């Protein structure tokens, strides 16, 4: 059974409050499948809150989410319904962000998955607008990321900030051994298998794979420049 089938079955129980649905999950007792559903619904909700509150789901929003999660056309109505519920819900995005954050370790790679997905949705119109940037930075703080962490995550998506050292979270004065050690740490942390085991739906693993590719590209660039 795909996660979209599970969401389609679950969404009918949400009623009018996604926040109440997310609140029912206990971080200590939630299993990987339960976390996958909460993670996915929570991310749809955060994406909806980031989109303009025009009362309807736009085609570009759904298309962007479909690119992140590879949603089959037959399951798009379930995604659209969660988007609309989130847009209509009086709860602010901060509430959703806190409820997602409590399911995972603060500042974890899994929460980076959410931010990476939201960046993809924000860039659906080929631009990251100031309001979206502010929104994403606020969500990052709730997730336990520092300003430096946010700059590192943002650098993977904003070309003008495509600094390989920033992507690895290093200072340009870092020694060769420190660069290699940091690179190995990130490769282990970002391996897609770890994300699946922790409850991220398989449909979103491409996000982790793409992030690992960015890390590899940043390290390769530094290695060429330094002759490592």
C-alpha cells in the first residue's frame, strides 16, 4: 500500500484540523509508517501555508509537490485536499512546524528533508521570494537549526550562494583533514537508507539523494581547488 493510499484513508479522519491530527502522534511510540504519514501530511500543510492564501490550490503548487514526492495523478486529489485543509485551518504554520519537529531530533537530517522539500515548492515559479525566504528561515529556527545551518541549507538551492564551503558547513580556512572528516560525516548522515529507516516515506528519498549529490559536488570542487 503506497503512502498516498494511506493518506487518502487517513485524510477523512482529519476533519477540519490538521494540527489535531498531528498532535495525536507520540514521538516515543510512533512507528516508521506512522511517522511517514505524519511527516508527509505535515509537509503538505507547511507547503500550503507557504503558498499564497488565495483559498484554492494552484496547479503550480500541486505540480511542485508532485515533483518532490512523485505523486501519481490518481492520488493528487488527496494531496489537494490536505493543501486546502491547511489553507483553511486557523492554526498558524508555527504550530505545524512544532508538531513535525517533535517527531524527530532537533536539527536532524530528517528535518532538513522537510526544508529541502519546501525549498523545491518555493522555487516552483523559478524564484525564491523574500517572504518565502523569511518563512523558511522561521521554520528552520523552530526545527532547531541555527542561522548558520539555514545558510548552509539555503546554499544548496540558491545559486548566488553556491559556496562549496558553505554547503559543507565549513570555514574557508578549514584544514584538509577537517574538510575530509566533515565530508565523511555528511555522507553517513545523508545516506537515503537512514532516512527510510527513520520514517521518511520512500517517495521522498530523491530529496536526500539530491542533497548528497550537492555535498559530493561541493567536496569535489574543494578537492580540485586544493589538490586533495
